[in-house]
C-alpha cells in the first residue's frame, strides 16, 4: 500500500511532540523541528513492506496546490497526519481535500486534540477515519501489522458506528522501534538557531513522573520514564553523521537529566564513539535534576545548551501548578550551568487563571534575575485533557477556543487579564530580558568571536523585534 505522512500547509508549528504546539514564527529563539513522528511512522510502514512518502509542507515552503499535486502523483491509500489544537479546523480541511480527490482514501490522525471527546470529533469530521489515542509509536506499529479492527489504541468508523478499541498498554521498549526514516525528510530545513547548521531530534526517553497540572506529557506517555539504551541512541547519531551529515542534535525527553547514572552512561557512550568531538547537542531538564557532576559529563560529551521549564517566578504559583520545584532551585540550576560553561534557555508561562498583573510581573522580574542565555515566555494554554483544564471547567472559568489561542496569541482573556493585556505583558517580558544592556553586550561579544553565529543572531534578533515592538 501507499502511505503518505504529512504536516498540512499553513503556519509553522512544533507539531510532532504533541504536548508542544506553539507557532515557531512567534518564538524568540527557536527554529522548526524535523517531523520525527512522521519519520518514525514511515520507518514502521516501510518495515512492513509499504511504500512511503513524507511531506512537511510548512517547513518546505509548499502550498495547498503542492499538496494536491502530491496526492495526485503519489496516489496514497493511507493518509497520515499529525494534528494540533491550534490549527485543527485547517488540519481537517486537508483530509476533506484528499477525500475529494480519492473517496476511498483512509485518513488517520494522531495528536493532542484527541485526548478527549473523540466521538464528538469523529461525528463532526466525517473526513476523519481513524484516530490514534496515546503514544503513537507502539499503536502505529501494531496498526501496520494487524490492520484496523485488531489494533489497540485507535478509534475508527465501522459503517455508521464509531468504535473505540481497547487502549495500548504502555509496556513497550523504545529500543524496539526502527530509527526514523530521515532519508525522506528535507533535513536541511531544520537548523540549529545560532549557527544555521542542520539539526535533528533524537528521541532519548519519554514519560514523566511529575504531575504538572498544565502539561500533556504524562497524559500522552505515562508517568513511568522509558529510556532508550545509550548504545541505541549513539547508533542513531552515528547514522545521522555518516548518512545525512547532521552533527547537531536535540535530545527529546521530558526528563532527560532525571537519572544521573543513565546520563553518565549515555555521555560515556558518546565519548568512546567515532563521532566524539564532532557533534553538539541540547536537552531539556528540570531545575531540580542538575548537579555539577552531571553537567560535567554532558559538557564533555558535546552538550552546549540546556532548556529549563522554570515556568513561574513565585513559589506559591509553582505549588498551584504542582511543578514540584522552587525559585531557589531555579537559581541554583542557572548557576550550575554557568559554572559548567553550558548555555541556558529559560521557559516561563504567563496568564494562569488566578494571575493578576502583579504575579505576572513577579515572573518577569525573576526571569531577568536568572540571567538566562535565551528566554521564552508563553501565554498559558489550557489544553483539553490536562488537570488545569478540568479544574477550569469545574469552576466555571471560560476555556478559550484552541483554534485562536496558543502560546504567543491569546484568543481569550482570564478572570483578571484581557487577551490584549496578556499579549502586551508577553511583549513586555521579552523586551525586559532581551533588551537589557548587559544581555546585549554579552551577545555582541559572542558575535565578535563567531561570524556565522553573528549572522544568525541578527536574523533571530530581527524576528524578535518584530514580535515585541
């Protein structure tokens, strides 16, 4: 059969990670990420003997006309999309267009929009045939092996009925999946922001033991952390270097630094591999899972940046969202990163339902004090399926229309702040941290040392200025 995997034409979003659905054009220092989910599923379909295509229309600068032409040329039997809440109506229109070209085509979608209300979604969108619910990799692997009726973790149509199959147990091992099919991906389109070199994502671990009320991570991947073996991760990195000339990596893991022994084992495996000294990488972390020894190993193995979800600048707020961290721990983490010579990327959130301007300003001032190398401020999004979404519904707090509300654009206000006030506060936050004389001086000093980085800093700086002025 012919399988066609795609991100539909339209805005540039971070789609493949499901829990993060932000528009890249509105982010301060982030570039497009490769369609890792599509590449994983394409590898599974190819392994099962099917013909496969991958298209990321936004990243490739392709239009709806290109999409229609590809459907006519490739003649797919199965059309697979990664959908997101912020553009869901447009996403479903892509299936409707395909149905007009081939009424017999089977349409399948995965993503965060399907955590709740799947029967209503299927009823509202007759162009959608199959939904993957939960962690997509084991479900899709079973789908290409068994077909629809015997596949756990999916919702599908049978005549006039909507059938919800039993869930897929979270008992799989990440080493059991084939490496993503990067040969069909336009790898040159996904770059490291500061140098413009090709960068790809490596799925290092998944699952999160924490209970943050705003986050989809444990809803999608479960509370138990599943880690790939260091040998498997490094083998994939070696393929990227030798086959695709990719030497920059983002290790995707909700809790990359949670286990010190695993971090050390991975770094040791990198250091003894043929690619040691040739690669650079970044990872996400929590502020309470860093120490000097861990960072020393990471730095030696090529880590140049760690992204930290600080979220809020006052401890009471961190308790309310069940983050499980404190502002003091964030300060310690930033200090440790500076001592290790690793750059920091701090992520913060504004506009929780209880927040007034006073609390938002506390977060902005705290972020400035942390002296991160890069910053992002996100408007809070109550994704369906999260604990805070359910809490808002119980308390009668209006939930914004996801089609018009994302991390950089407020489609609705809160009980205390209007949508316009939220967006202006976000711009104020970005101006506060990025236009500080001390911050600008540090960046100019870096630019003087690296001409290539200087060009990219200027490019992202212009994008930032357009967003905040």
